[in-house]
């Protein structure tokens, strides 16, 4: 009986490691997208300012 619970525990631990890995990748992708968005917003502001000058 105890062996069954240990197997379940080990399986769940493996799943946790997998989910943590996915979470890390998602955080990196999110940060990358956020930086691109900030850059794009800055370019749009600069473009708007230049259009006003013309």
C-alpha cells in the first residue's frame, strides 16, 4: 500500500518539475514580448512627434 503512494508522489513530483520548466519558459516569453511592446510604443511616440514637427 505504501509503495502505491510513493509511486504517486514520485509521479507528481515529476509533473511539478515539468510544470515549473514550462512556467520558466512562459516567463521568458512574456518578458521578451513586454520588451518588444515597450520598444514598439516608444517608436510610435517618436513617430508621432516627428509627424507633428512636419
